[in-house]
């Protein structure tokens, strides 16, 4: 059996870890003072991840930074199977990115 002095700290650490993991996936950090732009979807692929009736898709996005230089980045999104059928390469996505770290961005919407 575990003595209480070991069980309680272990339980607190495990609870903190799982709560932090779920909180960050449900409420991702917002990008403050980000630059809004439109990105072109170069490619879609299925990652194999699923949650309930949704599937996880990976996308390769291409967009221009503020100085006009092209930038490519990968993103993962969750979509229902029904919504995923209408996706195609060449679509556009509305994104917001951090000008200091362009790899830090968020997909706000896919434009059909």
C-alpha cells in the first residue's frame, strides 16, 4: 500500500498534468496583436487522429509575411467526416500569426 505522504503528492501532480493538458487543448492560447492574413492550402492529409465523430487533418499552408516573403507551415484541425468531404487543395484559410514567431499561428476559418 502507498503511504499517504506519497499518494497525495503523486495524485496532485497527475491531476495538474491532465487538467493542464485538457485545458490547453480545449482553450488554446490566443495570439494577441497578431497579423490577420489569408493562406493557401497546399495539401491536406489524414493524421489518423479521431475524437468522437471528428477526424484530425493535417494541412500545409502557404502565406506571405508582412515583408512579403513567402512562408510555409503545417497545421492540424479537427473536422467532422461530413465537412471533410468538401476539402480540396487550393482552398484558402483565414489565419492569424505572430509577427515575431511566424511558426506560431492559428487557423480561424477555412474558406470554401
